[in-house]
């Protein structure tokens, strides 16, 4: 919720391998066995970590980290389902609110209660069995190009989800496919939550008639079809992106800018949390426990904002100054992930019929 979501980055991080202490036998991950000198982290293509972060983990534990990056979060989870029981890694990081129950229903994760959860707000710990651990949070929101809407003769800025179907915004919006994209599914869920069963289908029918464009993933939507980003190449001034997209535009602007060229329509924001979990059948479960603990450490949590452009979940973690440009809506749309999970397949199938066929 991300330049993690905005950059192409490295895949393998390693430190000196060494044998760790033995596990305490309680499943609490307080040590690694002699065979657990490596742990493999499966994650999405937006994952970025600063140089030295995982090296610090290696120095502390004797365990080196291999990062295996896939595609969007939705594709990441779907691939994990295909390799269930014989996973490609030990920890999966990046399953979020929209895809959470898919992972839980498919028994992708082993329960693990990290002691570091004491520093995380209780409301973010949504799974009572602790099969997943909250790591970061953010919001999926409509972003807009400021210059377009400030130009003479431009339509007024839309102020709600419903307004996007107005003919004034014909051919202006690009969204992501909810079947393959986490923000795409989050946006679909927001429309269902806001408009109800009696309204969401008519809404998407109206969006299709209004020329909505559909991208396979966030990268194509934001950089390929959106017009507002400094390096975006499209011609559509409205896009499904993140509440934290504007800070990225400021941080990486060349030449520097004092204000982002993009803004956020806060009435369209839906809350999203990303989780990590120890994969069932992991080759290195004790090391996986250590890694989950580390993802909630001061070192990792402080590294999250300027790399993945989401908010850390650990209480007291400072935010960089540029995050003053991030939207923090007080009334973000919230969807029960378990209710969404029960309907996800049907919603995606119906959305596909309405929008793509």
C-alpha cells in the first residue's frame, strides 16, 4: 500500500552463513538449527529493502536471507497455492487483506505467534490462529493528475466512487484487473462495500460504458496508462493506486519539486494490510520464525516507508518527512477479509463478465 511499488530492485540478499543456536522446542523461533543457515523469503515484485538490512539479520542470527520475488501480490498467492505443501520458500510476505482468506483457506501457513506482536495494534491481528503476522498497512485510493484537473475547462475533481461513472470522466480512469492485481481487487471490494449488492454491478456496467481502461497490474496502470506521474506515459488522469503514491513523486522528482504532481481522492480509499506467514512445509521453519520476528523489528519497520511506501505497523516507528504528502484518510473504506474471501471468486467472475466480456 508502494520505490517498492515504484522501482525495479534486487532479488538476492546474502550475508555470511553461520550456524545458529538450537530451537527452544516450543515453536517460538527463539533459535535456528545447524541446518537453518538460510531462509527463503517469497514476496511480490514491489519488495525493496535497503542495503545492510538483511545483513544485520544475518549478523544477529547467523541466517542469511534469499529473496525470491514474483509478480503482483495476487499472482504471488496463486503461485503459492500451486506449490502448497512443497513451497519454494519458507516465509511469504505480501499477502494482503484482499487475498488473505485464499491463503488461509488453502492452508498455506503454519501458525506462529511472534513475541514482537506485543508492539502491533490489536486490531491488525485479524487471524486468531496467528497463521499470518501483520507487517505494514496502507490504503488503495484513486490518484489524480493535478495539472489536468486544474486546467481551464476541466471537469471538477470527482469526490466519490459513484462520481467516477459520470460522463464528465469518460475515458479518464484506469483500474487494475481484480483477478490478477491486489489493488484491483481492493478497488472492486470497495465498490461492493460502498454500493451494495444492488448497486455495484450497475456501477461497473456504467464504468465500462464510460470507457474505463483495465490494466493487468499496478505497474501497467500507473506507468503505462496514467498521465499524472513524472515518468508515466499514459493519457488517463485517474488511476487506482495508493495513498502513499504522492510522496514517491516528490522523493524521486528530477528536478526536485515542492509539491507532488498527483493527489489522492480520500473518499475512494480502502484500507489494506500486508501480512507475512511461515509456509506449511517450509524447509527451514526455525529460521522462518526468526525472519518473521525480524520483519517486526525496529530495523526493518523503519526501513519500510521509504522503500515500500507503506506505513509500518510497529507502534512508535518514526515516519520520514516526505510522508506528509501521503493521504491518511480518517474514514477509509474497510472490508472484512473473511466476508470478501467467501465471495471473492464469485465477485471476480461476475466482474469479468460485466467489464471484460
